[in-house]
């Protein structure tokens, strides 16, 4: 009785059908990037100052330039470090009084400006931007600046809460149905976010979008990895994630063309509606159909694949069994895996804690660098584009090294490289903009390698019967890290702009050191039992060329 992988060898492991399916499903990965990281543009905080009634009229009467108006009417202009005064405080002065002169109008009120009373902004803010963001529309600055952090944290919270539920739907009702359902809710919640009348409703719709959008990505990932043969599965998985980078590049162009956040939000949400057409052009996973005993439908899909690939379906495909019968006990002797199995033995326990930390640090460094660039860049669109482009060579580095060098040393070096770039940025002058961007690009390349490599290592360290559970449990820390990252970046920057970079450096160094405590899995067969997993690194096992894993969780932070 042939296995699915043996059938795919005969009907085509990566023929015309798989190539077409890959290109089609990769659009899902492209579409997730703007939804996840569009906050860099949607939630951008421009330079701002208190709105003071009468200032505009006085400035027009006196013929002031903008620089003169700011110098005369906005506190904190003398010192470079007085951003809070410039942005959140105003002089307690009636600017409509006619006694004010055009030459230093405050001189008649006090001998020294520092003696003038200040108060928080009373009449809103003036923003130096040609477009609009959620910050400018809902005044999410000064005392309400944390609400921008919460906006981004909500999508990560949605990822975290939705992963288990969406994973269950995909396993229980099928990958295709899950993809269609989550796509519909994703586009609906995205549109509702774009037309939300107030901050609270916008936040709820953002949370809803997070609950389902990652599920669409997961369903597409699972489908494409189950369509291709064993020899192509890892490469396709990495390229599918690289399509996320294509989405980041597209986001830059769309954000430049649409400077108003509501139109931008609509533009990144509406393309998800196209995924509903996959009902007609993407079949269900034959592997999942067989697990559900829907053999007739599975054979029909395999026949379609064979026809597309111009191959012949095996004549003996009347009786079929999976490599592992889901009704049989797992290698551990149990009918179902348990979370306790992840901590049952000393090495498994050590690997689980290390992997959880690696996922968490990956999310913080990856999303943190992106948000930090968005908050400090001189040219937001170009800087975002440059740092996104380096993710392409990162994927090729992975493909070239994992079977030649191994997993552990590249993963450790990518952590250390990202950490070094973050620390270097603290000491690079802001005037050396090109050098700052170079450091950011090195960090982004390192974090991209980290995210994709940790997923591979995660899968290879667990025995078969708890492999999916192990990936799901550990990668959940990626979403958890994404929840805290916006607060870590923006709130620490209020204390000192380099403080989050120091934190990122410490996380990267720690993660790099902890990675070296993991066993190398290059050329080692996937463990089948807890005993195999416990003895990884102690004895060699027969070489296995490729991983065959039905990944049911996301490898993205993020927070990919």
C-alpha cells in the first residue's frame, strides 16, 4: 500500500500543478505583510505641537516664517532634548491679545521664557504631515501615545488567541474551508477597521482581523506543503515565507501612493477578497482527505494532480494507508500527545524552554527593528524599503547553508549578528544616515534568518507524535513577544532612543548563546520516539534528506 509521498513521486512532486498552486497560494503570504506591518504607515506619528488659538493669525499678521513661529510660540525650541515640551505643552498665553508685538512677543510678559507657566495641550495638535494616520485623526500623542502600541499589540494578541482555534478548524473541517472562512472574516474586519468611527471600535476590528488573518496564512502554508513531494517541501516552505517580503515591498509603494490611512487600510484589506475564488481553483489537501477516510475525494484530487502534471495515477490506488494510521497508538504508546510530553525528559525539557525563548526573542527583534525604523527614519518609505529588500538574500543564505553548514551555527550567528547591529546603532551618529540604514539591514537579515531557521530546528528536535504540538507550543511565544514589542519600543524610546536597541542586543546575545546548547540536527533522522529525541547529539542516526511535516502553526512573526 503506497504512502502519499510515494504517490506524489509518481504523479509529480513539483510539476505544473504544484507550481501553479504555489504561485496562487503565495499571494496569501504577500497579502499578510501589509495587514501585519501596515501600522508603520497607518500608525506613523509625525512631528506635532499644541494648537494654540490666535497663533496662526498672529503669525500671518507679523509675516513670520514657520521657523520663527515655532521659535516664538512653542516651548522647548532651545534644547534638542525637550521633545515633550515641544509636542505636549504650550504657553499659558492668550495669543489673541493685541498687545503682543511681532518681535519676541513673549518678552513683554516675562523677562525669561522659562518663567512663563506651561500647561498641557488644550485645543488639540497641529501635525506636520501631508496625509493622515490614526495618530493624527484620533490624537494618539502625548498622554495617549500608548494607544498606538495597543493598536499593534491587538493584532498580535489576535494571532496568539486565534492560532489554536484556527488550527483546530483546519484539522477538523479542512484546510480549504478554513482558508475561505478566514479570508472572508479578514476582509470584512479590514474594511470595518477602515471605516471605524472611533478608536475603540477600530481596536476591536483590529483584534478580529488578527484572530483570523494568520489563519489564512497558516492554511495556505499547510496546503502548499501537503501538495508537494518530500524533496521539495522545505524549499517551498522557505519560498512561501519569502513571499511575505514581497508583500512588504508592495506595502511601501501602496503607502506612498495613499498617504491617508483609511484608504491605505482599505487597499491592504480588499485583496484578501480575491482568495474566495480559491473555492474553484484550489483543491482540498489529499493528505487531509485520507485522514478523514474520504478516500474517493482524495483519489479524485490526486487524479487531477496527475492530469495537470501529465503523469499517470498508480493503478493500485484503491487501497490506501498513511505512513501513520491516526487510529493507532503513537510511538510513545499513547493515543494522543500531551503538553506534559514536551517537558517529560531532561533534554526535551531543556529544548522546549530554549525554543520558547528563541521564538520570543525572534519576534521582539524582528518586529522591534521594523517599528524602530518607522519611528526614527529620515525618509520612512525608502528606509522601510531598503531594510525589507535584505530579507530576499536572507532566504537564499538559508537554502545554501542548512545542508552544508548545519542549523545551529547559522542560527547562533544570525542572533549574534542581529544583536551586534542593534548595539552598533546606539553609537552611530544620526548624521550618518547611510550607516544607520546599513546596520538596520544587517539586523533585518539576521532576524529573518532567525525566524525561518528556528522553525526548522523546532520541528527537528521533537519526536513525530508531538512534533506539531511542539511547534505550536513554542511558536506561540512568537505572538506573545509581538504583543509586548510595541510597548517596549515606543515607551522605552521616550526614556532614551537607544534603550530598546540595548534591550534587543541583550536578547540577541542571550538567544545566540542558548542556541549553542541545542544539538545539531544536520544529517540526523527525525526522532520518532521520546528516547530518540532524548539521545539527539549523543549518537548518529541514518541521514534523512528532507523533513516531512504537516505544519499546522505559523512560523511568522511577526511578528512573521
